[in-house]
C-alpha cells in the first residue's frame, strides 16, 4: 500500500495536519470541529489516568470544566502502519481547570490515528505528565 495520497501528501503529513486542526479546535473551543477529528471509539487518557470516551470528553469540554489557553505539540516520531499512524512526542499546554488559575503543563504524548475514508481520526490519546 502506498503511503502517498492522490494529492501527493503522505499519511504522516496528513496526520500532522490533523493534529494541528485538533489543537486549533481545542484552543478555539470549536468542539464541533473537534468532534469530527475524534473516532467514535476514541480512548482519551489524561495525565491523571482518567479515561474519557468521545462523548464524555466533549461533554466535559463543552461544560467548561477545563479550558486550553495555549497548546503546542512536537511529534518527534511518527510511524505509518497501514491505515493507522502511531505518533509520539511532547506537549506543552496552559490549562484552566474549573475556577482555578491557569497552569502550565509539560507532558509526553502518544497518539494513534486511524484512517476513516479520506480522513484521519484520533483513536487513542494518552498524556503522561513530565516531572516538574
């Protein structure tokens, strides 16, 4: 199977673009756009070890339980495996949780993206907090 689309873009490039779109949606609080990037089976595991489903994550975000003020990721390793892409990297985020003050978090992330037709959707996301 070729890793290049008809438009000449690689799966790695498309997943990196999808990751940028995910971050943009979180920062803009555009949860309808985020919903389109999440697979229905997504497992979203936070640094606290709390696991969200697609429905519970979107409900939490829409309820303003936490808000992302800044976020950037550096996907340091991206591996294409058929119609899936595994990515590993680092994330820096400034997050407001509840009514508390914003806090900066540095984390290691692992992602699994799956091709759904012509789109990539996030199937698994896990964050591990880096020591302070």
